[in-house]
């Protein structure tokens, strides 16, 4: 199925550039169309350098898949968590004043985690991931399998691979495979089971 290729800018702590394959709602850089075969042949993690893009990303475009998510231009909004994070900071500071250190009790930790998870579920910030670290010489072939399975709806909602960094040749490349909801144990187990089904442990 031909889909559009684009270079997108994601605002995080710093700007990251990602080459993405998948159905999109609005055009950013390119209006060319290419097949998944062409994309994987032309955009190999071993041949794309971090100076060009930090990540290569593919999305699940199988609408019948339990992990299909329509493309969205909206990103993470830190303000949704600001009240909870401020409350956590207050708790830590108050315990520091009382105890003389910043150790937080197990009960307070539990409350903080519950509040953050509650907000994550309400705002649909529930992406979780499994990670692979293939050998550098295997990254293209491993990514090819992961990317094809992701686009076909056999894995999670999206996957991405780090591009090549010529200044860091000692560490193995990172591949992330995302589930749309880490609180849904069935989706998490499905993703892991299918990753293993591709021959990865």
C-alpha cells in the first residue's frame, strides 16, 4: 500500500528529527509516495546518520489490528501532570524538613504513582515499549523484520530504530517497539509474544 514519507519534527527536551513511514493527515516535507519495500531499501538505519535524523519510525497501518492508532499531530502536554508533580515535590520537601532527608515513605510513593497513572490513563499517555539492542552489523536485517511486522499490525502501534552515530561505534543500536497501552496486560503480552515469534528474545 503506498503511503507518504515525511520528515517530522518532534518537540521534546530538544528537537529530534524522525523519518517516518505511515499514513498521515498533513504534509510536512515531502509529498512523494513509496512502498514499504522502497522505504526500507532507501532508509536503512546503518546508512542514515544522526546528523540527518535521530530515528526512523514506522506505524501500524492495519486498521483491524488491536494496536492501530490514527496518526495524531498532538504531542505530550506536561501541564497535564504539573499539579501532580508539584504535589509530589511538596511531599518530598515536607518529608525532608521533618526527617532531615528526602526519603519518601512507601505509602507516599504509592499515592504519587497512582496519581500519575490515573492522569496517564485519563489523557491517553499510555504508550509503553519493549527494546531490542541488535548487533551493529545486524541492525538493517533486524529492523526490516520489525518494521514489516509493525506496519502489518502484527506488533504494536509503532516502532522506531536509532540511526547511525559514527562517534559511537561501541554500543549496539536501539530498536523500540511500542504498545498503545502499557496498562493493558493483554496488549503488552501480545507484543512480547509476537516479537519472540519473529525470533528475538
